[in-house]
């Protein structure tokens, strides 16, 4: 990264001329010259997040706490069904899910509580929905509110589905 910044400044400094008191191209720290101090200024900007945006990490949630009331995501230590309710890690890239490669398979039942109550599912895409294992049909209306809400957490907008009936476990296929 430092080498890239140095090469950029070297190529720019060849054209850095102070014509008619205009700022020098490549003079990041605005001290009137293009030099190593400008490389340090670029590195500082990058470290402080002013020059680049960090890629988000995607998650999905199932549980009884309403994600609309959450201010951050605390991922589970495991994505296994045995981990129970909580945020499961997808990763830095949001894959395209389908019938042969779902986000979650119904056969992996997640017990989310000891008693039945309203359940929430938060998904990082409008296209990921609860689907029929055989036909692949969208079945989100068969047990989930058909008007999901939206919430942005950690820079990602999540679609939040609310169960119509009280549940204590989740066993649906998501893609």
C-alpha cells in the first residue's frame, strides 16, 4: 500500500508545477511541495478511514429480540443450529442463494427459546426469503408478516420479518 502511494506521488510530482499560485497536484498536506510528507499524509488518511471504506460483514438473525431495537450486531461464536438465537455470520461477500445452495436449510432446526413468543428474522437482502423446500415458492406470507421493516446495522440494511404466530424454534429454508 505504501509503495502504491509512493509511486502515485512520484508520477504526480513530475507534473507538480506551481503555475499562477494554483495548488500543486499531489501536495496532500498543502505545504507547497510534493514529498515524503505527502505519502505520510495519505497513509494517515487511510488509517483514519478518510480515504477508504471498509467492506461490510453480512449477518442474518433469528430470535425473539426485535432487531429494530438493536444498535449493533454481536455475532454468535458458531453458525450451527445448536448455537440458538442470534446473529449468524455470512461473511464479507453476500452470495447469491438458491434452492441448491440456500442460506439456511429447514432440516437444521434452531431452538430459539423455551417458550413460544414473537420471532424475528433479519436478512441482508430483500431477495432472501423463506421458501418451500420442494417448489421453491416464497412462503414468507405463510407465517411471517407480509410487510417487513428495514433497519441498517453496521452499514448494512436488513429486512426484518416478524412472525404472525408465536414460535420457539426456526425450521425454514432461506434463499
